[in-house]
C-alpha cells in the first residue's frame, strides 16, 4: 500500500505534467492508455487494395508519424487507424502521405504526414490537436532496462497489444562516422504488425521502434529488435532532413495504377454492412474485404471505392458473416452509385469522371475545371496541399457536360488552357510538357 507521502508526490506530478508529453513515472494503466493513443495502425494501400500494414507513432500535434520503411514500401497511400478505446479495435480516422524514406539501407525508417480525413478530403492537420509522443529521448539505455512495446501485431486480431520485457543486449554500429547503438534486443513479445510501433522505458520515454524478430527453431527462443530512436535522430541529422519539411529523401513508391471508375455503396437498409467484396467478374475468388479490419457501413452511411473500368461482382455481408446481397456483372465505367435497400442492390450512374494524367517533368499544383458557360474559373480543384506530380494522375467526379480546363505549375505559370472538353462517362486529359 502506498504511503500518504507517495500519494502526495504522485498527485503533484500529475498536476504539473504537460499532457502533450504523455510521459509518466512508472507507466501505470492510465498512462498506458495515454501513450497508446499516440500509436496508430498503418495500412499501406496499393491502388484500391490494402497491401500491407504495421504500426506507427504520431510524434507531433500536426500529424507526423514515425514508422518502419518496410511497413510503407508496398503502398502508394496510407490509411491511419486510431484508438477511441484501448479495449476496442482502432477506427479509420485519416489518410497520410509519404514524407521521408531513409536512404540508409541499414536504418529501416520512414515518415508519414497525416493530410486527409477518412473520406480522403484534405485537412489542416495542425488544427486536429492530435495525441502525440515527442520523438526525443536523451535517456541512456542499458542491458537489463525494462521496456514496454506498443503496437498492432497480427496475433492481436486488430487490437492494441502492450507487452513488457528487458533489453537483453545492445549492438553498436556507425552512423555518420559516429559509434552508437543501432539495435536494442529485447525478450519482450514482438510479432508481425508490431513493426514501426513504439517502445518506451519505465519513465514513458521513447526508446525505439519495434522492427525485427529473430527466432531460434530448436529452442523456440525469440528476440525482438528495436531500432533506437537515437539512431534515427543521428541518421536524420546526418542526411540534413528536418521532419515536417516534406522532402522525400529516398525514392518514393511507384505511382498508383490508373483508375477512373468510382463505386459508391449507399446503405439504405436497417442492417450494418461489415464486409464488402467487389471482385472482377472474371476473377475466380472474391479477394479481400474492402472495409478492412474495423470499418463498417452503418444504415444511412456510404462508402466510396475506386476501380479500373470493367465488370464487377458485389457481395455484401452483415457482421455475423451472413449474406445480405450478391449481385453480378455491374459495369463500372465512371461513377456508379449502388444503393442497398435491404432486399436488393439498385445501381445508377449519376456522375462522370474526369482524369488528369501528368506525363510531363513538372508538378501540376493548380487545376481548374469550369463549365464552359461559366464566367469564372472557380476554385482550385487540388486545394492547399495536393499536387499532381510527374508520372501521377488524379480523377474527379463531375456532372456530364462541357468544361474548360486550366493547369498551372507551383508558381502559377499556365501550363495548359484547354477549352470545351466534353465529359460524358469517362474522360482522360493527358498533359505532356
């Protein structure tokens, strides 16, 4: 039982604590929840499919995320799931863009930046007041120190898992000509999905990123490798990179495959749709559940998916895995709205798609798509944060009609001014410098 003096000290410490730091003396159950709130599930998306995933940690209130390179290398976009309750699975809150990939092959590290909401709409992440754990640790780590590991390993079935253990050995290496720890090895339980997550010491201070697991088959022994935060900081300093500057040091993942069809599922029934399978009619299986680990389409809600044009089969299941609807051979050519009314799927094409493909060597920073009978260009369709990089494309849904299109570079120089573009169904405009 704690003495009155101990209780008084703890109360004073809590009153003086800065909430954003999330540091706590002797990580208690309350501080575990605080620290866990900054740890996110990262789902790497390749085109419209989730290709891989892992964990990450928000390190600033404006949504900078530290993670491992191997967590993001199979994706061209990144869905960010966050906790509302540590006893529940995380929910999709944001999307993030790649900001940095380590050019040092020995340091498995990457940085993401939250920049869109769960519906892919651009946001000012600084206004979101995100929970975070500052990426700064001057504390010395020694063999025998206890650590806690936070993340979303596959064995946790999508839930936050917190394990404990000790640092059992430390491996030094060279970064920028300096000798420093490049691996902490721990006997704490780490498995696939923990990668890119968080390891803290008993003071709640950041120690490193769970990155690698080594197993010994004969004895069933396991050690988990932690990428030390001090190694990350040394590497960033050596490369002259400032987190938040937005410059990708190593080559980013390749551009996503062309897509021009949108499929919007409207749930007009009284049932929750928990599993959505949309598979090419020619495919031999349904593929993956497009809602991922924790997303659902509640009654009255909708969810949009993007596909290459073609014919697709659609299977909807409730949360018990029972079939709600099985519809075959839906043609997705532009914008399709499919309304599930509890008995069948009613499909209608309500919008057309306009795709801009950038095959030049310059970035397109401003795009105006205006009806040809309008007296003004209207708003920039890319918003404050988005650009169409060289080799990339961007698709918008617009009502069928005739449009004028203006493209500008980042200094607002006109790249192309196209008049009277007929948009009906699916229209692609290619910019070649």
